[in-house]
C-alpha cells in the first residue's frame, strides 16, 4: 500500500533488544531449576550463594552511581546499616510491617545522605576529604548501633521476629523457600540495573561528568552542581538502604559487622573497582568475584585443619587482606576494572 498523495510514510520504530541480555536473563530465570536437576542435594546451598550475590550486586550498583562520577564514598556501609536496622527495629519494637518499614528506612537513609551531602557539596568538599567525611559517617552509625545495645543488640546483632515457620508477606520473610528468595533477589537486581541504565541515559549523567571535570566550568553553563550531586547521592543511598533491608530480611540476622560499618563500605568500593565502576554489569561482576572468594576461603579454612592451626583467629580476616592486595593491583594496572578494561580494548579493536 502506498501513502496518500502529499503525505510521507512514518518511519517504523522498533525496540532494539540486546540478544545477550535476553539469553542471560533466560539463563538466570532457569538457574534454580537447572541447579535442582544437576545438584538435587546441594541446590539450596548454591541458591543461597546466588541470592547473596544478587543482593550485594544491587547494593554495589547503587554505590557505583556515585563512584563513577568521582564521588568516592566510604559511607555506604552506614546506609545499608540504616536500611536493615530501621526495618527490623520498627518490626520488632513497633510491630510495623516491613512493607512500610522498608520505605521508612530508605527515606531515613536518603535524609541522612542529604544532611551530610548538602554542606559538603556546597563547600565543594571532594576527593579524599569527601571520602574521609563519609568514613566518619560510617563509623558514627556503627558506634551508634554498638552503643545502643539495649535496642539494637549491640555488637552481637539482632534478629527480626519470626511471623511463623513459613513464608510471610506481611513480615517480608521468604528465606524458607530458597527459590522464592532467589526470584525476589533477581527482581531486585534487575531493578538496580534499570535505575543505573536510566541515570546513564539521562542528562544528569552529562551534568555530573562535567562537574567531575571542572565544577566552575559546569556551573558557568547553567548546571546546578549541588543539586545534581544531591540527586545522585539520594538515589545511591536509597538503593543501598533498600538492599541492606532486603538482605537483612533474607538472612534473618543483622549485625554491625555483617550489614554496617567500614568493612562493608570497603567491600563495596573494592567490588566496584574490580568489576568496573563505569560499566553497568561491573558491580555485578565484582559481587560475583568477592562473594565467591569469601565463600571459597571460608569453606577451605573450615575444611583444613592445617590452615586453621597455622592462621588461627587471623583466618577470619584473610579475605580482607586479599581484598586489599588485589585492590592495589587493580588500581595500578587495571583502574577501570575488568569489564571497563575489556570494553576499552574491544572498542579500540572495533575502531581499528
């Protein structure tokens, strides 16, 4: 059929979908059933690892929203802790369902991020000064958790009150069903990638990149640098708080060393740098590597009497020592991370 005289045919618009993403998503959806078929006895253990990787990948993706624009924060352990503790305490002490408690926790983390971020960005605190400021925030939150032991359980941590032996939607407790927990974690991770993609395709990205290079030049062309930084900080803190709350509900235990504090912040930074802070799937690769490394060391040390006797209590910090060594190597030889380096080399090859 030809268009009518004097009119032009409208160009056909087609949604372009990367087949790699489609195949990858299909594989992830089928993963629980594949594991159950191949490892019927230990499939629950492997699903547990997958759930942990996906939740931490979501948290790491949230941090990368700031890190990729030069806002290197060591305070995101505070936001994961706020998300987890506010949710659990509202449920245990006030009987408020996590369906309401999680949004309240996210709002609290965002508020804290704005209270700290506004004066910092207005005074143009950046670089290592900003990192030290956020480090102080993390330590403050950790010490508050430990100091308020009558409420938070202190250094021993606390547990959400169980609503029953099975799954509870009201209490957001789904750990007994590992398959359901996996799909909840998978959906959370996909939402995190979608947020990263939207920020990457927005005008805010270009504004933040310009501010990262030269704030004065960015402001001279009409960019509100403070507002842009506060916006991405709010999104980043909210994602980390949500991820911390969901991880706590899955683990059914939260403690200052497992969901809050400087160690968590450093793990976040390390994973993002290793995977590639400027690539959408970089934090996910970092989560995969760090979680597998920690689990491999834990199982290896637990099963080896020689290692336990040789390392003693220092075996508990072996993964942190390895993280530090690898971080030095990656910063020197691969500053863009694994996926960032691969992407650069592949792009140069295509241009040639």
